[in-house]
C-alpha cells in the first residue's frame, strides 16, 4: 500500500486535484463570489437593467446542489450500463469542474452528459455518439460535444482519475492469503465495501482529500472493522506502532466523511434532488 501511495503522489490527481478541506472551501467560495459578481454586472448592464437583482446561490447551496447532480449523473450512467470505473470517472470530472466553475454560470444538465461521454473516452471505452444521445432524447450530440472543450479546460486537461476499486481487490486477496476468515464473511465485506465505493466517495469530497487506498480502507472499515484491523496489523508488522496509528487516524477521518452519504441514501436521494431543483429554478441568472 505504501508503494501504491508513493506512485499515486506522482499522479496529476494528487498534484492538481488534492486539497485540504480549508483550501477546497476557499476555492468554492471564490468561485461563487466571482460568478455572482459577473452575473450581477451583466444584469445591471442589460436593457432594461435588472433591479433588484435576483437571489443568488451561496457556496454552500452550490455544494449541496452538486451532490444532487452527481447522483443524477450516477443514475444516468447506470441507465447506460457503464462500468463502475467509467461512472466514477464521470462523477469526479463533474466535481472537479465545479471547483473552479459555478453552477450559476454553467448549468449542469448538459454537462452531466458530456462528463459521461468524455469519461468513456478517457477510460478507453468506445461509445458511439448517436447511440449515446438516443438514450437521452432531451439532448443532442452537438450539445454533448459543444461542452467538451469547456470541460477539458475546467479539468486543467488532467484526465487521469485513480479509483479505490483495485485497492479493494488487492485487500481481499491479501485477507484470503493470510487466512483465518470465513469465505462468507470476506464475500459480504467485499460486496458491501464495493457498494460503498460506488456511491459514498463520489458524492462527498473524499477524492479531493484522500488517496485511493485510504478511501478503500475507510469503506472497508464501514463494512467490517475487524478485517481492516487485521489488514493494518499485517501491513505494519515489525514497524513502529505510531505509524500504524497515524494511518488509522486518516482512515477513520475518511470513514467519517463516507458515512455522511452511505449507499443506502442512493434510493432516497431523488426526493431531496427535486426539492433543491425547485429552489434552483427560482434563481434567475
């Protein structure tokens, strides 16, 4: 795991898209403030000028709406029967884009489709454009392609997204190797952890704050804490106990974040989406 994390720190994901919570919050507040300023200036300069100005979304409201649109993206990708990796890449593309771009400037409806289609390309999966848009009659192929360059700019042309799925497969293999665990227990933990990874890190900021292996361990801790403890015990055998405790502290912090959006929330998320979209529709930009 240490070697994998060392390689991860060479990636564009770590160099360009890893932030402390304070830094990420500051970036979102700056993005929100700039959007409000630009939109306000444009409305005041219109003929006739708009007065009073309409209500604007706050940075916190934008972050909340982004979660809801991320769930919308997950549903759309599932409808297209896309793999977990492609779906996760599309979700992270969407979340990266809106770190430095506002939902008030770039409405996410069309961008969701562009993120999904571009994620297919990024992950080496050929999806014919016409076949893709045929699944979504409300959007055209031209609209999907028109947003690609804007998306690429927002992503800083960094298309590599590292996911925790491979780390999970390695962890389960290692647990089977060391033995002492019932196969049914491992199978249940594997299934539950993967279900968590397919939802919770994608609708939180986990990818911005933690490495793929840390996210995997946070999810495994939710599924079966005992398995995580055994994994760490073997990984740090013969080493300083403080090093293990430091890793465990990070993993528990990640787990706390993932627990805010457990996979069970996926089925109930859409009601909250509808309420927020109604609020969003009352804001005119």
